[in-house]
C-alpha cells in the first residue's frame, strides 16, 4: 500500500546509516543516565565548537513541539507572551501546546512565512498596560514553514528590534540544515547562534531517528533548564540515544551534507516546474517547495506519488507542497521529473 | 573512568540487539509519521493480544515521567487529585510534573512501597467538600520503587476500593517485566489489564532504547489522548522508532525473557547476602534489592562496583540499592558475588 | 483633579443606593459562609425565576475576567479551544487569562464586534486533526465590546451552528442590562438563557459594587463548579456580599431600570452627533457609543470631559468612546450636549 | 433556623459599621477603576506607614485563597516549590489551588500548627537534584490554623533559615489581627514586615466585607504583580470597594481594636474551660480555641450554639473549635459561659 514514492514530508524514513552505526558501536557500554553520558558530552562539544560560542549551553530533546514548549515556558513569566507569524508552527500545528503552558501567542500576518521588525514593534506598541499580556519573546522558524529562508539582513532587523524592546529571540531550527545549505542563504551557524538568544538544531528532519539540540546563548538563560526538562517529561533516561544522533551528525559534516542533498533534489524538481512556466506560492529555496498547478495535473501525479495539496485556489488551480529529505533518492526524483514533464508538456 | 561494573540502575546500556536489528531492517522503508506507521500498528496488535483485551487502546511514549503526566492530566478534571504512596515515583522523583499539570497528589505512607484499599478509603472519607480536592484516581507502581510486587489479592483489594469509590486505577509499569517474572508473582498481564483502568508497559528499563506502552482499557478513557500527546510534546514524528521497540519485545517472548534474566541475577546476589545472615529493607523479589550492610563493607565493594547507598542507618549500617537488568552479564554477577563473599566472610 | 465629568467607563461610581441599603439592613445577621447564606439563596431564586429555567444553576463571582476564566477552564478539556471575535474581551483585555488556564482562543475577525455562524463553521472545518486544538466552545459578548447588540436572528444563527457542531455557547453578559434594554433589542432574558449553554449577568457595570451571576443551563454543565470556584480563588468567604448585590437588582426591576437609564442618556448624546451630521464607528444602540469627530473638536471637549480616544483615523479624524451608566446624571449629559452643540456648530 | 448563636467561624457577619459608613460616604464620587482610585491610594499609604517600610508595595485582593495562589505563582518559577506545614491552609483547605498554578507543596509535620527552621533545612537538604522540585519559598500562617502564634524567636529562626537557603518567606495573615493582639504576642507589625519577603493583612476575618492586603517588601518582588492580578481574575473593576475596607481599618486603630475584641472574648471562654480543669489541643492564645470535652457535653452545648467538632478522640472525648470575631457580642459569650458552667459543673 505504501508503494507510492512519498514527497509528503521529511520524516518518512528512519535514520542515516551512520547514526545507526554509532548506536550499534556504543550500544553495550555502560553509561550514566539522563544525559550525563559521554556520548552526549562529546556531541555537545561538537555543537559548541560549530557555533563558536564557548558559553553556549546545549540540551537534547526528542522533538520540535517539545523543544518549543520547553524553551518558551522556561523563559517567560506567566503573564508574558511570545510573538510569532500566524503561519508559525507553534500557532498552527502544535495543538495549543504553548497556550497549554499558560502563554498567549501574539500574531503577525506572515509574508511568505516571515515577519519583520516593524511588525514586531507595532505589537509591542499596542501592549500598553496590565490588561494585556507583556510580549517578551519573538519566535521565528528558519527555514520557515513555507520553505523560505531569512537573509542576514532580515534576521538582523528582527534581532535589532528584539534588542531594542528587550525581547528574547528564539529560532525554531527544525529545518535549520536546509536553511544553512540553501542556495539563497547568506547566514552561518555562528551568526545565527550570535543573533538568537536561544535556538534549536533539528535532527529529526535531517537524518536522525529523533532529536533536537536546544542551544542557549549563555548560562543565565539556561539556568534551571534541567529541572524544566524533567518536569515536562522531556528528560530521556537513556540520553545516549539523543547524544548519538548529534554525534553522528556533527563529528564530521554529515549534518550539512544531508541538508544540501535535500535542497539539491528539491531544486531539481522546482526547475522542471519553472522551465514549464509554472509559478510557486513562495520562492523555492529549500527542501519544501510549493508549485501552483492545475488540479488535473496534480491528480495525475498523485496516482504515483504522495504529496500534500496545500491549498485550493481559483480557476481549478492548487498549490502543492513537495518535500525532499536526506533520504530522498535521486532516482526517485528523476522519475518524478520525467512524469512531471510528461504531464506538463 | 566508567570502568567499574555498575549495579546502579537498569538503564545503563543501550538496547537489546534484537531491537537494533529491527531498526536496521525497517530503516529505509517509507512510513507515515506520528505513530500511523505499520511497525507501530503491528506492535500494538501484539500488545493487545498479550493483554487479551480487544478493546484496549495502546499509545507509545518516550519515558515514564512523560507517561505519568500524560495519563494523569488526561483523565483528571482540574480539581481532581490522584492518590499515591509517599514513595511513589510521581511524588518523589518527577520534579513536580503532576503538580505542574495542575493536580494535587494525596499521599499514603507506604509499607514496602505499597498501599492498601483501607488507606485509600480513609483519604476518600476525609475529602468531604469543595474546600478540598476531589480524589479521582489511584496510582501504584508494579514492581514498586522498593522492588516489591503486589500480589493478586493486594491488587484486587485496591481495585475493589477504586470501583466502590469511583476512582480510576492507574498502574505505572516502568518495571512491569520484572514484576510479571518475579518468583513471588501470581498475576498475569491479562489480569493486570483487567484490574487497571490504564497502565503502562515499560520498555526503557527492559531492553528498549526508550519507550513505554500506555494501555487504556477502552475507547472512552482514551478519547482525545492523541490530542493530549501532541499538546504535551510527546507525539514523536518518527513513531516507528517507538513501535520498533515494542515489536521486538512482543513479537516473541523477549519482553518476559529479559525481565526473567534481570530477576534471576538479582536473586543470585540476594542469596549470597541471605546466606551470610544479612537482612534486607524489603523482601528481594525483583531486579531491585536493598540489602543492609555495615558501611565498611559497602565502601569496600564500591571500590570495584557502582551502586547507590540508599539510606544511612544507625550503628554504621547502610541500606544499598543494587539493580540488575536485561543487560547485566552473569559473569559480572559471579565476580560481584565472589567479592561480596570475600568481604562478608 | 477628578473634577472633569467622566464618560470613560461604566464603573466609576460605587453602588446604587438600594444595594447599599440592603447591605446595611442585613449586615449583622449571622449567615453561613461561602455562598450558603440565605441572601444569596434568595437572589438565586429571583434570577432563576427571571430566566424561566428551573434547572438553571447560578453562581456569583466578583468580576468579568474571573467569570470568563472560570467558565471556560471549567468546561473545556485541556486540548479544547474557545472561538471568539478578535475584539472579544477574553482576547484583548484579560492579560492572557484564558491561555493561562491552558486554552487557545481561535479568532474570527469581528464585524462591529460580532461574529456569525458561517465564520464559526469555517474554523471548525479547518481543525481537522490532533495537530490542532479541538474547538469546543463559542464566546460572544452581549452587548459587544463595540456597543452593538446581537439580534434574535443573529443569536439563533450562532446557536444553530453551535448545536450542529457540538460547541458550547457562552455569552459574556458584563453589559447584558444595556443589551436587554437597548432600543434595537428583540431578545428576552429567557431567550438568552435558552440559547446559551452558560452566560453571565453583569452586576459590576450595572449598579453593583461588584459581581457577575454565572448561569449554567443545567446541573450537568455546573457539576463540580463549586470546586472550580474555590480552586481559582473565586469563592468569597462572605458570599452574602455578592448575594446582596443581585438581590437588590432582581427583587424588583432595578436591573432593567438601570440599563434603560444608561441607554437613554447615551442615546441623547448620540442624537446630537447625528443631528450635526457626524458618523459612528458602530451603530449607537447601547450605553457605549463611538462617534467620529475631527480631533480638534475632541480635544476641545476633553478640556471639560473625560472619555477615550478609541482610534486615530485619517484626515485628523478620531473615533471616541463615550460611555454612560446607571449613575450618569441627566444634568451632566445635558451640559455635555450643550458643549458638543457649541463645538460642532 | 439560623437562630443558634454561632462560634463556627469569623466570617458570619457583614462588615464593621465604620466600613459601611465609609462606603456610603464615598459612594457617588467618580473614581478611576482597577485600583487607581484615591481611596485605595490613601489606604495603601496608611498601611505603608503602619509597616514603617517606605519601599513596601501594597495590593488589595478579595480573599485568602486568592492571595495565596497569586503570591506563590507570581514568585516561583515553574519547577520551584513552597514549603509549608501539613496543617497549612494552602495544603488542606484550598482545593489544590497552589498545585493548580503548577507548584508542589513540600510538607513539614506541624507542631501545634507551626514549623521550625531545622525542619525546613531538612527539606532543603533532601532536594538535591533536578529529579526533584527546587524549594524556593516558605509559607506560614500567623496566627496559625490552630490558633497559635509564632513568637519573635520562632519567626526569627525561620527567617534565618530562609535567608541562609535563599528561600522567600511568605506569611499568610488572614488572621494577623488576632496574632498581633494576642496576649502571647511579642511581635510588631513592623517586625513582621521586616522578616517576611511578602505577607498579607487579613480584612475578611477582621471587620471587612472582603479583602486582604498583600504587602511585598520591595519593588523587585512586586514587579509585574499588576499583570498577575489581572491574569488570575483578581483585579477588581471597582477597586475602591477594597480600598475602603482597609482605609476604614487603618485610618485609626480599628484593625487592632477588632482583633483585640475577638481575642478577649475567646480568652473569656477559654478560662471557663480551664477553671473546670479541661485541656486544650493547642494553647488558647487567639480567637480560635480548641478545648477537649466529653462528647456528651459537646452535644448538649450544640443544642443552643454552633461550633465545629474538630476531631473525635478516644474515650468519648472530642476537640471543639470555637471561634470569636470582631462581631461577637459580649452578651452572647456570657450566656455561652453560663451554659458551659452549668454543663461542666
């Protein structure tokens, strides 16, 4: 039944073989529990080195929603809120996880999944007294839920606004690998680590079985986070499992190679649409692309391939969401391209 | 540095080789995310079969504290409380996770880690009006935090009291494998599944990399639990990882074999203390044993072995906690026994 | 300093003299605490009679935000959400009180402070799986935050949509008195009590020192609400204080008379703007009116009167919010009208 | 039916006549809402003067449970806990209000309603890592739930332990008036204000219709508390109502006179038991006394008087709780004493 090739998401397969290998190699060594193991320690060192911030504090957790609710509830006082795009993952697809920890999300209408400093400033200006929440954090995703990537200028603009208004900047990096290896990217991991007060590096969608690496800029922000982890059920007994994912990804350049691979294949697919004169809902620059097609062609493709119809448009047009990953095979993409060409032609 | 043999806990190693094998075999098949994968489906079927309750609803989560907070917050109204032993894991070692979801724990002084129906009844009787919380659930652990195991009569007594007072019965089975394979056990998995409204089967401490299988007795109790999972950050994108753990444990008798192995080795260690006339804080019947020794002997043993000093007693005596697991090697135990004998003699 | 006449809000004065009289008369009788007093009992009977629903369950609390957070957190499961206008009090002016109890608010862009069944239906349709909250309640205000009043048809449309989608309907009646006595009103208190699953009758803004009367349609909805009251700090030791407010308001027609008075004076003020050709942001039908004036005239009036500049518009125009109450004196209004005429002329 | 004279509690009557007078006098002046009124400002000044701490920050709320949950949830981080006596009001009689805000209560077995520094230290010592909550506050009541009063030495001992362990000290003063005017008291209001980081002054049980005055020692502790008030539904629109209670109580010595009156009458009742050789569960020093009598005599007295049977003891003895208040009439007490004498004799 699962015989169609899937471009539905970037978590359809297990782990990159190097992750499984490392699990295998380290499997029977006795290690302390709850993240105090030597594998996690090594992985953290690699990440700290990669961010070039020796003060950075790294914690591994199992998934993105968990990372988001942990970080936000840890850093905000009960009456403080987080500002986000109305397309932000915390707003749209986390079953009210943030509100369930007690915090309101203040929304900004997104433009291609992004927000700007000026819009953040407006929200701050509108929150004038104790009858409203007190905005204290900005949440953005890199790459965004619409596959776009903030440029250095755009991120600097947001960071400046945060600094000026005493807001923390939190970057959801569930898809950070494809952002950092996007053709349109002009930001390094070090720059992101410098501009964000806290961010996380997604493993789940980039070759790991599970895992996100939360990186706080300093000890003050991370203080007590080990208590928060345990209290919210996020502290894994065999923390080595999480450590091994990130050790495999960061002890050489695997993390970046996998992101690059996903982007390259997405780009190949995007080009075939472009060449045939089709448009996109957002500029295709990472591993999620959103071509706009006649519904008849989409349906034809869906006979052999899995992907989401993202939105129904006027005139029998639809926006698709097509996602590639570290595990996508070039041969699958080539076949897809052939079938696209045939149907578009 | 980690060169001492550790009897500190049952989560020092990775996974049983069969678990890793299964991960390897299924690694590159494309599967739907968030628990809808075919591996998880198969694992659930094996568990449902093992409980002999076709109405059972099974959910996989990553750890014990997470399982506890999910189940309790899912089933209680805001003003309802859960009754537990004062030695219960939710009371002592979960950083206030239950209270953080809004619920009070009503405590019963434990006897060897256990509670009784009569004590539960007293608490119910004392909660008479709306100035107090409304007890609505009983939480027990099997095996308990002190290594003891509820007998069928004892569990029936608690279940009767729950039924009579309209309380839900929730069994924390983080160490259910060693309970079910204890020499003193007279309960089957089916009986536990029948007496409990909800319980979970621990994987983390019995051969899995991670994972607990929560089993609700019927659909009504489980209604909306998929929302609860997502909202609390417990829904894993690659649910197949959790499914594979339990498929490996339950597609044959591995789950029970591993529990039996741990118990057998613990029993061997217990016997050597018994033979030398030493006492235990609680009767040693599962994989956690609590011998009472002179501190001088304990310190001698700690030069070569890792375990916890559980409690300091009078007259320079201490209670140790010694834990075996599925991964404990018989040769390590034999060496330990030899060293114990030498020191006790 | 407080010498300007204030049209800023409807809670600037203390209580209607009849309320104080009743407090005085009953002051030294010994009564049980926590709402079990005979004064509260009598007040509840009057309210039940007025709603013509003998199954109604009435509870008194101290204020509107408290009423909102109590009702919503009482009736929703953790993963359920409430649908509201983006102008709704719970969204805009309650410091995230609803989110602080764990619940998301799903927003509908308001039209003159109102929402429609069709918009509610869209939200329900968009919430398709467990990655999103589950809408379970609709919150509206009568009269609305913009002074408008739902007609019978409009309310019936919302109630139908709720019924069809299994949503609870909750009406915030902080200003129910001015809604029920509005010139444009075609709804009775009995009809509101029948269409809403739960609503409250505002005392604070209609002659009481404090107090809102929450009315559940039946026992099932109210079950355990006495526990919720206590747990959230809303159960007043001297419940008689709240009971006395509503006994004074409902033992004769005082509640309606006071609403009528506020509306009549607001209408007088509205007419003078209309006569001079000025427009309103929303149709002026209750005790809050929103005339649109040149800023120069607004500033002139602010020398002698207090009111809010609600919004700055283009072309040096502003929207004012002018509020009357049970305590507004006709002579103050007449003087205000004279000054308006002088400045508009 | 309410014809028996009640010694059940200290909130059976309305307000002291001077409170009602002040409400009457100020009733129709226009005042800003939400606590910004001139009456509340004046009341705060009197309280600040009485505490002799010009940095003190005062907030009025409606009741004791509300005050407790506001202060505790405001000052603790999510994973921090509050230490209290197992007889503490927050533990026993607030329907899990503290847990509902997310915080665990660490219990100390009370001795006559009190706790000691040494016991607090033990709890701190036992909380060693992130698998347990982090104690961050101590909660005590003055006078206690058993009518006893901490001496200066006892309070200093607790405060010293708090300082040493970086714990905040919070004093529940719902019955502070009777503590400060107890025959056994050696503490001034100023000393309490100096030793506590935050405390509150009870109005409800000492002559007010409602109201507790929360006093933070400085601005840093109170920062954002106005947001907390609004978010938890505790900010009253007509804050003047609360201000007036405390203005009446503190503009002269009324607060202390009323406490003295209650104590004096309780003492009169206590003496008659003492003279007849009866014992008390705790030393009778404030307005709550706990004499131990044969159940037959208690039942005889209950024919004409209302009070609680606090506890059933062996040998047909019971502990009563008898409570006097500012409103208790000396004639009622004299009659009670006569009836006691008759029955004891």
